[in-house]
C-alpha cells in the first residue's frame, strides 16, 4: 500500500475521529476538571487517545495485511495495546488504583517479552538472556509510565510522537534500522499530526491515559525491536538511548527529586521541568517548540554515532538535554542572570 495514501488516510481518520470525540465526550461529561496541578483553566474532554490508537492500529494492520510482511509477534503486541487501552479508558472514566494500573502494565510488558524470549532484547550482546529480558522489561515499563507522566501540557505528547516517529522513519529509509520499522513509524507521525490539530494550544481535547499508556507501550516496542542480534553500541542502541532522551531525563529526574523529598511519586503534581517552564510564563507552544529543536539535535547525535566513539554523541546529547532542562527551570532568564 502506498505510504503517502496510507499516512494521509490515517491523518484524516485521526483528525475526524478526534473532532467527533470532542462532541461525544462533552455530551457524556468525560471531562478533565482543572485543579491546582493542572496546566489548563477550563474543563476539557479527555479520551482523544481513542481516535489516535484506533487509526494507528487499523492502518498498521491494513498495511501488514496487504504487504504480508508481518513481524513475529506483531499482532499479539497490537492486541495487547488495545486491551491496555480499554483498561486505561476505564481509568479515565472512573479512576482505578495506581497499583492496579501498574499491574496491567506489568502483564502487558511480560506478554510482550514472551515474544523475545528466544532471541533476547536490548542487552543481548552482553548479558544472559534472562537478565537481558528482565532489564528490558523494566525499561519498557518505565517508558510506558514516563510517556504517561509527560502528557501534561498541550501538544507535548503529539510533538514527541512526531519526533520519535520521524527519527525512526528516516533511519529506516537510510538503511540504518530494520525496514519494517518505517511504516509503523510513519503511521505514528500521521496519527499524532491528526490529533495535534485539536490538541495544540489552546487544546480542545486531551489524550487521556487511554492514549498515552498504550502509545507508550507500542513506541517502546518499536524501539526495542530495532535492536539486532549483534548490536554493540551501534546505531540501534544509540537510537533507543538518544532519540527519546529528553523524556527520559525530565521524567526520571523529577521522580528522583520527589523521592528524595519523600513525596508520593504516584500522586499528581506540577514538578516536571516543562511545567516549571509554563509556570514562569512560557506558552505551551514555546515549550513544545524548544523540545522539537532539541529532538532535532538528538537525531543529529544519533547520526553522529555512526562509526564514531559512542561517548561523543552521548556527551552531545547529555549537554543538549541538560541545557534544555536548565532553560525550562529559568536558569538563563534575565532575573536569574542578574541575581
């Protein structure tokens, strides 16, 4: 199936479906009520992830059916993502215990690891398979949750989906990653763009856990799947480490800081770096724009890792992300510089 036609249809279905969802969710009062931890001031519908996930998975399956180029376990992963989405929508409607939600995520990750049990995953070049799968499972679980944690301002998750999707697509086109990654990655971009029409500041709808959690699951799966059997600090590993590294740092440092302050890490808060940026007067669009710029530099760092010492691109990525976090905290603001 022609990729231009496929992604265009995916974009249209996501955009149209999201617009209809706004009406349906409002009528049924499925709303995100603002509180002191919110980045918005009016009640908006949440659950836009239904349209994003539906369009993404439908066209993903359609393309694979036509091309007959299924990857081992791919159908199982897609079904698991749908089931995870159902559980998360129940949470959006009624609220579930965070421990129960975590249990479902663990089950979904464990199910995905079964597919990898024979060939291994991220650390297969260095570690015994059982250690490799355990560490990969923990990283995958963390990726799902950070994707959920970071969905806190207008446009941020869609922007990150577009950045990762385009990065994976281009690396696949360049022949640096498995070719099968290309179509799902482009569909992620198309569905994110369709949603972004309605989610850009000022947002008219939010993704909800029904979107952020299963999307984190699917993107995590794609990142894990790019690893080849003989990877040793190659382009595949650099892709996983560097491409989403802003999300890694913001979410992880925030959780560590809250742990050190003995705060409940499962409780909603406004202590992410991007939230500090908004609180000091930057618009949601300005913050998302800065993230896009940094993600472009991170993609460049991934390309730089080809045939070079891995410490070079890792150092560049570290510097770029730290500078972004400091900027979000206002370290480079006029007030800070004049103190």
